[in-house]
């Protein structure tokens, strides 16, 4: 139940607190995710750039270190190639074994030994004559078969300056060679072997433990490759060719693993160095920092969510109080709770307005109660003062019966008209009745009134369409107008009076005109009829004048309906009623 209340409280579709909570939480979440992502991506790119710079610099230093050694070996090659003892020994006719041969061998070996002394990176130096004379110092062992090996062919073909060959077999090494010439004739070859350990030490560039580095010569042969985690040769060659043997870096996926590939080409040897650094290992620290950032972001988000919930609760506390007060009033309790809102913001101002409104509503309700009580007392007094309709009908019927017995038809006619008129006034409680019934009440009223005057009163009724008689009108709407026309228009007229009642439809409205040929009215008299402070005391029967009929119509149907009066003094008076076309079924204001 408590969880449901909290859920309802923070729901964005139910409460303002929920909207504030969701908005703040979303903004915070988006901000934290954006900052964390930007920091992580920046760190990733920074680590990647630093790795590229570091590996490229390490490869450059390795190349320069190797180039220095190769330049030194090149100078040693030149020393051997120009040494007179070496050239004389290769050109001598001594044969093995002989004393002279041993002496030559001793001299050359001493020369070669002194040449490579204190140069641990040189594992062997050899002088090879094309006449099958062979002298060497170091290891591994070398025999005359070297003259027929592919290595010798490579060195002879490329040895005009200096040649490099990566030897594989008993011991891996880089072999450098230079031709020995005498009088421009090729007489042999001098070779220096750089030991494999020296090469491994130079190219031991590993930003991570599982990084791989390859050195590829111009013939796409490996000069150096790692001992473990060796990739397929074609993959490395393909990457080198893709980079066009130039300096650069690229990120590639090899065997479902992402690698940072860095290449550099040596200007001195023409060899290309290809370094492959696994992105996973390279970004290990970055991943750890990312996880720390994510953890911190989650903790911060939770703290902000809790803080937002508290802040939104405090912000909307007065709103909830005001809502509770409104619900209290809606249930019919007009007394506000003791808890008040003292804030000076919009909610406090709204509370003051609501408080004033409740007090005013309470005052009005008390006034309505008092008014209704007085109204009921007045109605009771009216009812007590009224003669019961049935008793009045019975009395009039008795008068009518006696008039018939005594042969007085005038009294019979007046009695019947009065009974009919009183039945409509006292017996019919409906506010609406048909126009035909209203005309009948008018006829009954005229039948009574005509005996009051010496001159006859003529009432003529003209109906444009008989169907109009079936529409509903307000009860006693027409009779007061006819009464006005007779009493105020014709009673003081010197000629025979005529009242014309004309019924027609115009602009989808029911129009009823009551016209008399009496003395007419001035504009001031017409205005007086519609003034509220004027009490019409001259209507002797119904107590309702022109203004009363007009107000009843306007109150029910609004403008432009109502009563309109036109008159000329000593000529005529026309009262026009404009009424909507209301079917008979709506007599009580709604369909039965």
C-alpha cells in the first residue's frame, strides 16, 4: 500500500511532484550519461594517441639503433675489403693444408678477431674467397658449402654496396655482406653476422604484454617476429601492403579481435616494422576507469534522485495541502482545516484567494438558506390565502346552473368562460401549453370583458398556418397583452374597438402580433412599460404586464426573443411577440 502511494505521488500523469521528479531525474541522467560518455571517449582517444606516439617513437629508436650498428658494420666491411693482408691471402696460391696456409689463416683470424673485439652484437665475421678459401671468427661453424648456398647468391647479387640477408636455421641472425674485388675483379665476399639476441633486444617494443611486432624486408620476408601469438604471415604482409609500407596507424579487426596497427618504414634498410597492439589490453586501464566512472555516476544519480524527491516534495507540499482543502470543501464542509499556508509565493496567494472564495461561498449559502426559508413561508401564506380550486369550480358551476334555471344566458356564458379561465390559471401547473390552448384562454377572457363595455369589442384572430397552433408557448403569455389592448387601448376610445391577433412564422420564429385601434402610446409611455422600477397596477386579472411577459421569454430563451412594442398616438398600438418554435413535447422545457 505504501509503495502504491509513493508511485502515485511521483507519477508524472497524476501529480506536479511527479512531473518535477521525472524532469529533474531525466535531465540529471542525460547530463551524467553525456559527461561520462564524453570523458570515457576522450580518455580512450587520448590513450590511443599516446599508444601510437609511444610505439612509433619506440620503433623509430629501434630502427635508429639498428641503423647505427649496420653503419658500423658497413665501415668494418670497408676495412676488411681494403685490407692488403686479406686481399693477398685470397690471391695467394697456397693450398690447404700447408704451413703457408696456416700462417695466412692465423694472420686473417687475428685481424678479424681484433676487428670484432668488444662488439658483442657481431656473432661472426667471415672472409670467403671464390677460390674456396674460407676464413671466419665466431659462430656458428662455416664451411665451403656456403659458396653454394642461396644466401651467397643473394649477397653476391646485392653486395655492390651492402646487402642484408635474414638467415634461418641453427641460429637466426642478420647477415651483411660486401664484395671483395681486386683490379675490379670479384674475388670473394666478406660477411658479418649480427646475432639474433641483439635483434630481439632492439625490437622488444611492447606497450602491452600481448602486443606483436614484425619486421618485414623488401621481399616480404620476416626479419623479426614474436615467439608467441604469431599471426598468419599473409595477414601481416597484407596489413603492410595496405599501409603501403609507410608510416601510419589504423584500427583493424583480426580474428574477431580489435588491434591498433602501427607501421614505420626505415629509410636506411627499407625494412617495414608492423606493430599490432590489442585494443582490449591497451584500454584495460581505460575500461577500469570507465567502470569507476559508471559506478560514481550511478551513486551520484541515486543521491540526486533522492534529493530531487525531497526537494519536489517540499516544493509541492503546499499544493497538496491546498488540494486537500479543496477536496474538503467539495465534500460539503465549508469550514477550512486549522493548517494554513503562510508562504508568500503563488501558492500562498492562491490559498488566500481560495480562502476568501470559501468565506464568500459560505456567506452566500447562508443567504440562500435564509431566502429559501422566507420563500417557503411566503408560499405557505399564499396557499393559506388561496381559495381551493375545487371549491371555486363548484361554486361557479352552481352559479351557472342557477342561471340556466332562471333563463339568464349572459350569466351562463360568463360563468363558463370564468370556469375555463380559472381552470387554466389554477388547475394547470405546466409552464408551457399549446398556442391553441392559450388562444382559448384569450377567448374566455374576452367573453368576460365584453360585458363591461357599452360598445362591443371585436377580437379577430388570423392564423397563417394551422400547424403553428400546435407549438408550445408560455402560459398566460398572450392574455396579458390582449388585456392591455382592451383596458388601455380601447376602453377610452370613442369609436368601436378592434383587437387583431395575427399568428405567423418568420425567420424560423413564431411571431404573434396583438394590434388595437385605440388611442395609442407615446415613446415615454412605451419606455415606462419596460422599466423595472415601474409597477403595473392597471392589469386587473393576471397581474402581469408587458414587461413581465418580456422578461419571462428573455430569461428562458435569451435575445433576440421577447416582446416588442410599436405605436402611434391616437392611431394604433402593436405588440409583437418573438418566440422560438418549440414543439408541444417540450412543454416543461424538456421532452417528456
